[in-house]
C-alpha cells in the first residue's frame, strides 16, 4: 500500500526512528477516504471519512491560516498586506492562536473516536500523545488532500465561548516573555502543561505542530531502493540555492549571508533559470533551497528564479533536463513567497516530482502563501538546526517554536513531505 523501502535490510531498518503515531490516508475511489491508524501500545484502527468532510476541514484550516497571515480567508491576491511584518503583538497572537485552537480541536473531536475505535481508547491515546514524539502522516496514492496535521489541537477546549472569554496559558506566557527561555525547554512543550484541561485556556503546546515532530513522506516510486533516513557528507556539506532576483525580495542579501553563516558549507548559488538547472544536474548537495516566486500557467504550477521576466521551472523540466539524484538524494526546500500557486492543492504534483522524478528524499513546502519575513526567519532557523545535526522533524518543530517565541504562529504553515527522522551524518575523510 505504502512503501519507504523495497527491502527489509537490517541496516536500513535500524536507521528508522520509532514513531509515536502513524496515520495513513488513502483515496478509496468512491468519494470516501480511508484512514489507517497505528500507534505504540497496540493502537491500531481503520476508519472511513466522506471526501467532502475531509475537504471541508482542509479548507477551514487553510482559511484560518490565511486570516492570520493577511486578514482574509480567500486565497492570496496581489496587494494583500502581511499582518505579522511589524513588532510582536500579543493581542494579535492570542486572537490567532484561539482561532487555530477552535478549528483544530473541532477537527480532532470529529475524527479521534473513529480512528481509535471508541472514547476509552481515545483517552488512552491522549495520554500516549501527551509527550513529544515523531508523527508520520502517510499518503498511499496521492498527497493532493494534504492533512494540515500541524493545526490539530488535542487539549479539551470549550469551542462555543466568545473570543473575549479565552485566555492564553500562564505558563506559556511566562516562558514567552522571558527572553532567555527557549519554548522547547518549557514544561508545556514537554507534555506537562498545567492548563491542558482548562476549557477556556489555549496553550500552543496543544497543537501537534508545536508538540510533535511531524513527517509526511511520499511513498517510494521509481527504481530507488529506499527513502533515505540520512544524508551523508564529507569535508563540508553542500547547499544549492536558487533565488528570484525580483525587487520584492528586499531581504535577500541578508538572508543569503545568514545561510552562509550557518556553518562551513560548499555554497552552490544561482540567480538565473539556466544556472539553477545546471546546478541541479551537476552538484551533489544535501539540501536544495529555492527562495523564489511561483506561478501557474493554466493548471501548471511553476517556480520562478532569476528576474521577473524569466521562464518558470515546471515539473516536466526535471525529466527533460535529466535531473536525477542518486547520492546524496537531497532535501528540497521550496520557500515560495507572494504566490497562491504553491499551495498544496495546486502544486502537489509539482512538489512530488522532485521525489518521483528527480529522486529527492523529501520536500518542504507550505500550506498557504507566505511572505518574505516569515520565509527568511523560518528557513534560517530550520536549516541551521538541520545542518548542525537535528532530525528534520525536530528542525521544523524547533523553527516553529522559534517563530512563535518571536510572536508569530505561522510557522505551522510549513509542511515537511519527508521522514521526520531524516538527519545529516558526516562521513570520515578517507
């Protein structure tokens, strides 16, 4: 049904991190979607959901994220203003966290008993999931209906109160206000939130995207033997970067300098379409990073590097240019700003081509349109952690928490289409 390896090689299996929970989503072909659910302590169940029911949740989740980002539930259009571009605003953060929590808990309530088999089993799963762990969301056939798992909220919340009746968790607020405290070290984000059962209190640690390390790897296709669990490097790791040079990217120079300062790197850089394609063919990088615009031609999404009048890069270009990575099979990070064309329901076939055609080990994308301040901050923190040894699921979670500490909840919009346990390993020089 779903494959990450064609063999059960002991060496490969030993490199797989144990998961707290695995959830597989499949289009049943009759208008419904099947969920298969596996957890430690013998949790196992199957459930079926009406396709429209699932799509309604996905739509609601993205509308809530859009409302936080630019104040409108509709897809991004030119002229929308990014609401988190200024100084940290606790009132705005509180409002958006409450909206996120109400939507996330409503969805959690609607699916959890069907997934576990009953209320008692759901209570047991709640306890199992209380502490941070690796979570895997698998897609059997197509990842077109991406589940916004980061927004799932599993602390009991009274969702019918007026907005003014809710409070943010005092423990979170204390750690949030202390500039020397990391949220990862907070008791809340270790699974010990003292207000988790309070019906009128919202704590960000209730969101799966803040408490757990999520991974949504695409099923293995083609002639590859297995989806990598590690990316090896010798001497210095390599980062291949393709950028848009459009004047809208006012932070690009500072962003490039920050990425180069992460650690000693082999820096492969291109700011034209031709040079990007050349690098993709010739270089053996552990990470391929696009800081770019995107667009859509009819129904065909593309990314746009170089000047604004440049041709786009589309899915079929990967095949035509014979871009096929064997070793290492890099992680691709698409940080596409100011475009709705790279939202998953439009762009998933383009995103999946990096895995299916080019052989990437995974891709990082976004649920909604993003803006440059978020793109810059998230990528710098996530890639800093990943290049310095963090598993990618932990790096994404850590970047989300860093962005949250800065007063912005929108780190939840990033989607890791990759095994959460993927990590970098230095090989000996010989």
